[in-house]
């Protein structure tokens, strides 16, 4: 475990990240809800950074250059949020030196496809979570990995891509300014609440897709291939969603432990609410997996039943057609028989064909074979 190191002189982060920091403002946007972007260049890497500064529960500044973070680290009344978009190894090494981050946590933040988890280090916590969104047309679930460093007075988020709409997370924070006095716990609650809500939306979309799939099972015109294909797509998405939702229970449980000291007592009900949502999303995902499996089995059963019906119909009609075939074959023999070369024989043969064929048709219909 590494202990936190003393803050370097003013501007240390900005100078080590490449020295050149440019600010951009989104024109036509509300500056209180859309933060400025700071582009930090570190040869040969390049990353986008967003910053926010809270003091005594009030938003003091946002979108300020990264090199000014060091100016605020000395005050115990401030809370800093730093967001980096696809940083390189050198960028994270700077953060490691500045905030005393553990090298193992830095390594986990760099590598893709870490499982959702939370690790405890001497000076901070490291958390990995995934945002999720479902393409309703294809049934494919897209995920976006988010690494989070949780320090006593700073929250650092590392995004691998733009799958997580960080702007909406900021809006979530701004919608609850009364909780800002809780510092890092407030930022962490808004972030996790947004991520878990995304899981819920994905489960809801999957539920709607499964219901639509159920309706196709009993269509007058069978859609066996499309039902099978859609079922496997939804099942793959549900398996992936389960992998990112199920471990969230452990993440929330760890955060709410009293010996972690990341959440104060007043915020505990809010995190408990997020935990309840995680449990509901997990149970919902499990039930949908079972339901998709049932749909696949039901579709196979329906196909088997339809094949049996078709077989009965074909067999019944073959039996009916066999009667006139037999009679015409009998009367086609070149030997004398009652009615041979006489009109009565023709009438009798026609009567037999129609009578026996009608009798077989009635018997098969009565037994539900036709």
C-alpha cells in the first residue's frame, strides 16, 4: 500500500500533463449544467478533462484547467471532481504521484474489461462499474466501463469511451444541490444512481423485447427462425447485463460499511435506495433469463406440435386418396368381374370411391386428424 504524498507546487498536474491546457466552452449551453472541457496534452497521449470544485457545499468553479487542481488540494473544505476521457499511462502516473494512488489501482484503470468491483487501499478506494444501454432494434447490449478513484476530498472518474453520458451525471448532481455539503459521498451517490438507473432502463427495454417475442410465438404465420434468432440475441444481452449488475450488490455493500467512512449517516438512506434498485434489477434480470429460456423451449414445443398436426393431415389425406386408387386399380384389371364392360360397374366404382372417401373424411375429422 502506498501512502498519500504531499501535494506538489502550484500547477504541478497541468505542467506534468503536458503544460498546454486549452479551455473550450459549449456555445448555447447553460454553464451551470454543462462544464467546460479542458484538453490536456501529454506527448504522445491526449485526453479530455472535466473539472468541478465544491466548497462548503457550494459549487465554486467548473471547467477550470487541470493545472489549477493543486491550488485547491490544501483546503479541507473543498471537494474536487476530475473526469478524464481515455487517458494514457503517463497521464495516470501524474495522478498517482499527485493523489497517492496505488499502482495496482492505476493498472486496473488502464486495462479494459475489469469486472465490477471495489478495492480498498490505504488512502483511497478504487471502483469499476459499467454503464449499459440496449439497442431496441437489434437487441444488442452496449456497455461502457468506468473506473473511479474515491478519495477523502476528491472523486476521479476515468472513462474509456463516451458510452456514459457524463453530462447527465452532472445534471443529476445539479438537481440535488442540498446534498452537495456531503462532499465526495454526494458525488458518488449521483454517479451510482445514474449508472444503476441505466441498468434499470436496459432491463425494462429487455422486458419489452421479451414481451414482443412472446406475442410472435402464437402468430398465425409461424416465425420460427426470427423467434430463435431474437431469443438468442436477447439471451446474450441478458447474460452480459447479469455480469455487470450482479456484482453491484457487493460494490454497494462495501461502500455502505461503516468502517469505510466514505458515506456519512445522512447519505446512508440514499445509498440504501440505490442498493434496493440494484437488487430489483438483479432479480428482474434473472427472471428474464428464465423467461427467454422458456420461450425457446415453448417455440420448439410449438414447432413439434405443428409438425404433428401436419403429419396427421398428410397421413389422413393419403388414406383418403388410397381408396379411389385401390378401386380404380381393381376395376382396371383385364379379367371379368361383376359389372365388367357395363355402365353399372362404372357407377358402382364411382359410388364406392365417393362413399368410402367421405366415410374416411368424416372419421378423421371426428378424431381431429383433419
